[in-house]
């Protein structure tokens, strides 16, 4: 190949040793990437398993196929007096079938149970429950701390409240839903024997079939978000918003931290860089850098006592006030960047009568976009996982941040490992997504934040 001026351009082909080195480097990089991602993959997989499979030894990496079980209970030829008694019988059978199968066949990966009530060829009743919904009723809800027996399931108005929580359709004139066709009868014998021996129905089990629906594994995450409403029913906010209560608390705290650190650190750095003498500026900067060397454990108790005396305890003030202290490293980054801005910019603006506020807002901050994005992202990642201080200063459940909520939920005796894994995945997902989406900006920010020695 020749260039325009006629000279030849030589291409240097990589040798065999160089190619082997590249292949080895790529292979090792992929191996380490797989090793780093394995805990996340295992957590996601565990979150999609049912409550029995999660405790298998040795553990499986992938969850089993999710089974959707459909039951047809027929009431033809049975006299229940009136429509109200027929409906009551169907509600009783619905709870017996769902909770009984969920309890006795827990190791069969039955992630969904659908119950159809029929009479004289018409479908009068339908109810559907996900495995996690039934498990939450057993662990925290109506049937918490009870044995799953027929008399216990039907005691008082428990089955009525359970059906209302699960949801159902009933119409004596018939509903549009019909039992699905072409179902496999894999579980018919087990279901029939379980119900006949332990949970005698008012109607007659006319059919039981299943099909595979792997999307039911993902639906478990929906119920993980609802779980706090079952665990903390005394809190109206958590009952209404569920796990999103803790997400919003974390967003409020992190949002305030990002805004306050971006503004306060830049103001401090501007004063140090442009308004103080070099000697005074270095002394003030040393104060901020020295603050980074003080272990939190040494000031934790005095700070907690001070905040309580100020009234900043068990409220949002206790969560937000610590971020009003500029972080020393961010002040150092800002100062190093402001020092590199040509002094002619400031001199020209000062000659035109510009104030210090104008210099800060119109010159320094617009040129500091790379530093701002770096500090905002680092503040988000660093404080999203913050736990100890938020745990110290909050007792009210509606004030918990994500990590405090996750810690307390994990200490609950009824919490299963799949639910804990699911909540952990939900908690770390925003950090992973932000790191992926803003990876280019993060690299550019780090490159632009270099400080001259």
C-alpha cells in the first residue's frame, strides 16, 4: 500500500508469540469476569427457586422448570341449599387445595396453582395464586405460626380472609374462564392422594393437570417487593408501598448526599483555590484531608449523642445532616481542577466587574462537568450500600434505607433464602445498571480529574 506522496507503508504482522499472548490475556480476562459474575448469577438463580429447592445439597446453579398446576373441582349433583352456601363451599375447597398442595408438594416446583369450580358443565369459580403468595400467607399472614391442617385452615373466617387476599371470581350464572386443555397429568395421582388423605374437599376433584411456565420464576420478584407489607403490617406506609418504601428512603438520602457534596465541596474548593493565599489554602485543605483520617468508630458515639440532643434521631434529619460536611477527597479533586483553569479567565471577568459568585457559577462550575459527574457517581455508589449510621439513628420501619431493611428482614425467622436473595438482587441492581450505563462517563471523569503534582 502506498501513501499519497508515493512512499510505502509497511504493515507489521504480529508474531505467533504475540498472538498467543493476546489469546491468553483474553482468556484470563473472561475467566476472571465469569468468576466475579458468578455470585450475582447464583443470587439471581436462587431467587427464582422455590422454597424447597433453595436448600438442596449440593445446590444447583439453575432453577427447575416452573410448573403451573390447574385443578378442576366439580360440584354437580351436590346440594348446598343456596348460592351463598355453594360459594362458601368453593372458598373452603380453594384454600384447602392451594395451601394443602403448597405444603405437601413443596418439592415439586409448583409455582402456580389455579382452581376452577364447575357445576353442570359451567365454570362458576376461579382463583389463582403464585407459590410466593401462598408462602407469605403461611410465613407472615393469616396462617402464620399455624399447622397446615384441614381444621386449622377452615377455622373461623380464616379461609374467607385468605381468599380475599388471594383473589377470586364467582358467579352462579357462570364466568368466562374455562379449564385449559392439553394439560399433563403428572401430578394427578399425588394431588388426588394428598387431598383425599389430608384435605377432604366439599366437591369432587375432576381433574388436575400441569404445564411448564418458566416466567413464573421471574414473577417471584413481584412478591418479594410485597413481602415487607406482610412482615410489618403495623406500618401504614409499608403496607401501602411495600419494599418501595425503603427504595424511596434510599433515593432521598442519596439524592441529598449527591447534591450537597457537589455544591459544598465545590464552594470550599473555590474558596481555597481562588480566594485564599496559597499558604492559607493549603492549611484549610489539610483540615479537610485530615478529617478523612479520623476513623468513624472513634466519633460514632459522640456524634450519635450530639444528634439526639439536637433532635436529629429517628427522623430524616438524622439521615441527611451528616452529608452537610464536605468530604475531603472531593474538595481535593475540585481544588486540583480549579487550579488548572487559566487565570486569564478570572482576570478578564474581574475586569468586567464580575463578582466571586459569578466566577464560581459561570466559570468554575460549567468547566467542572467531568468532576461533578465523577463525584455524583462516586457518592451514589459509596452511599447506596451505607448501613451502619442509618441503622443507628432509625427505629421507625418507614425510615429504613434499603440495607437496613434488608438486614432486619434477614433476621426475621420466616424469611426464606430465596426471598433474601431476591431482595439482595433488587438492592444491587441500580448500582450495576448505573455502572454499565455511565461507564464511559466514569472513565472520562477519572481521566479529567487528574491533579498535577
